[in-house]
């Protein structure tokens, strides 16, 4: 992988990328990085980590570079272009800049129809399906998983209106495990070690099942308008019962109900075409207000 030496002078003259209110960068700062060669003049992005990258983290990023061609068959992945060295240490990555609306923001917009939001969420499911095929047909990528899949790592590219996944440097490629919004410290997953395996540090090892779990959390969080992954399992099932009572698509609910069982998770994307309910009724606020009345009908 190409390595770029970044000087303090250059870093000080880069413009910081402004994150919107629903997005937090946990690992580092993002900067616009104008990249000139003899032939091109492109806008890129620099992700400058708060700490030097560990060896296994660098190995993970280099794996992504080694399999760039294969991974690029999924055009929705924003892959790293180069490693950045700062004072002799690996500290960042350069990647293409994608002008976007963050999905975490988009899902909160009041003036956008729910069918449009669900269409974007459905596209996330399509990308997961493509990744599933990639795993199947390329044995070197059989362990590849997005890992930290969540709405803020998902963006809508302005020029194409298509979904892209960012933060791919933290994708799982076979050994290095990054923290994940929905998997890290999630006690609900602890006893399901066949489906959601853990390593000796008690970190969940991302796989197809965990990606599908995170995908369900993205959809359910959009409906619940809070973090559903935090709900104790029995309360989660009670909420699914409520959703059933208000008319939510049964296949979608069946798919959700598998998450905390030993049954394999499935991709619910096709059920989003016909969700069967105005999702505003699924919000935590409305749910807490109406659940006793609705559940007794
Ligand atoms: N290549 C990119 N183009 C445009 N925006 C990006 C790009 N990469 C990241 N971002 C934005 O910056 C945010 C933080 O980047 P991310 O890689 O997720 O950092 P962290 O690992 O700290 O979560 C993302 O949620 C996204 O909004
Ligand atoms: Mg992120």
C-alpha cells in the first residue's frame, strides 16, 4: 500500500471535516485532503487517528489494500487508498472523499417520507447481500465482515443518491477486531456464542450473523428512535409484540425475533417494501405511552 509522509505543516493547513450532530468520530479526526498528481486534482479525505496505529491494525488496512480489486467489485465500500505516516509512525489513512448526507441524519429528517428512508435502509441490505456473495466466491475473503455497521458509518452519496459504507478500515478481515457500536459490551449477545462468537478478550468476532444483527438494529433504531440494542431481551420481545399489534409486517418481525435465538439471522431487506405501518407509531415515546392499552386489546 502506498505510504504518504505527512508533515506537521501540511496537517496544520488542512481543513477539518465538519461532522453533523448525529455523528461522532470515535477514533480520529477527518480532514479534507486535496490530492494533486501530475494528471489529476482530486479531493480526498484524511482520517488522522488520535493514536499511532497498532501493528495488527496496519495489517488489517494492508489486507484491504491487497484485496482492493476484489473488494472494489462492491462499489459501495469506501476503501483506504494510502497509509499516512506522521513523525515516522503510522497515524492515518487517505481515502476518496464522498460528498454525502449521513444516513444517521437523514433518518431523523422530519420532512422526508418514510418510504424514502426505508428505500435507503433496503439498499444497506442489498450491499450486505453482495458482501455475502463475495465471501462465498472468494475464499481469501471468507471472513470479511463490516463489523461496525451502523447508521453513522453509512452515507448517502449526493451525486448518485446511493448508499456507501465508510469506516471500512475497521472492517473485519480475519484477525483484527475494532470496537463496534452494536456489538461491543452488548450483554444480550453473550450467551449466543455459536452465532456471535467471542475471542479470548471477550470481543465479538464480526461475521455475517453480526452484520445482519447490526443491520436489524439500524432499522429498528430508526423506528424506535432510540438504541434498541440496549433493551433487555424480554423487553425487546415485548416491543416486537407491540409492533405486531400495530400492524407491522409479520415477516420482518419474524426476522427480528431470530436475533436472540440460535436460529440463523436472515436479511430482512425485502420486507421493508411493505412495512405495513406508519413507523412514527413505533417510536419509543409512543410505545411507552400506548403499550399497556394496545397490548391488552
Ligand atoms: N471518505 C469519506 N467521505 C466523506 N465523509 C466521510 C468519509 N469517511 C468518513 N466520513 C465521515 O466522517 C465520519 C467519521 O468517520 P469514521 O471513519 O466513521 O470515523 P470513526 O472511526 O472515528 O468512527 C463518518 O461517519 C462520515 O460521516
Ligand atoms: Mg465511524
